[in-house]
C-alpha cells in the first residue's frame, strides 16, 4: 500500500525529528479518509480528520490539509507556522522549514487562484512565501526570507523579494529518480 510506504519514507527522512514524524504519520492517516469525500469511509474517518485538524493545525500551528498532494520523504524541520494551500502539489523529498506559506492568490471574484507545484528535492528556507500558480523546479533551493512569485528553474538557488536566481547548482541530487512526479497543479475550478 502506497500510504504505508510514504509513512516509512517520511519517517526515514525525519529521523530524530519526533514532531515531524508524528505530524506526517497523522497527515498520511488522515489522507486515507480525506481523499474519499462523500463515501462511507470519509464519514468513518471524520472524527480522525477533526482530531488531526485540532491537534496539528490549531495546537501545533501546521496547516497541512489532508487533501494536499504530497510525495514521500517530506521533511518538516521545526514545522511551526507552516501554511500549505490544499491545492498545492508537493513532490518527493521536499524539505520545509518553519514559517513558510505556500499558497494561491485570491482572484477578483473572491475565489482561489492556482497554487504552486513544488517538484522533487526542493529545499525551502524559513520565513519564505511561495505564491500563485508557479512551478519550483527539481532540486532547487529557496533561501530564507524569499518571496517567490515566478517559476523557479531546476537546480538553482533563488533568494530575495521577489526571488531571483543567485546560483546555478552543479548537478541534480539523488531525487532525480524519485517515484513521485507531480505533473500539474490543481487549478481553480478543477
């Protein structure tokens, strides 16, 4: 079962990080129910999803909704003040630090616009905002305090407000052969 494999890969990626392991195991369990909205399984999992929201979102201040598409090996370093829009797509072996916002922009009619696609092996520094229907390429690194509003090519380091490429990385890391390949973001209305 893929969910079990993801739990073990998340655990291995967060070795020694009890908070990260707890949050991600709870997240993966809540995902089992959240993805079956309207079914009997969704109704059976409703108490667990409510507990997840109360504990992880309101007490631990980590807003990572169970409906979010997240690849295996996610690293939550510190995890406090993390906000990820549920339409965001996150690839395999992504590293998130504290105080990160990954989300969409509000459209003039009040609805949500498209959310980012974070590809495999991306590392995002603390106090960073990644906003809009953009793509962050494989193995890229986003420096702390950056505001990312445009696509980020693969294998680069970006920094600043707005974020600009400051360094080209030599070669892709081991995540190049990762099993999770996000293709597109879930756009508004789909």
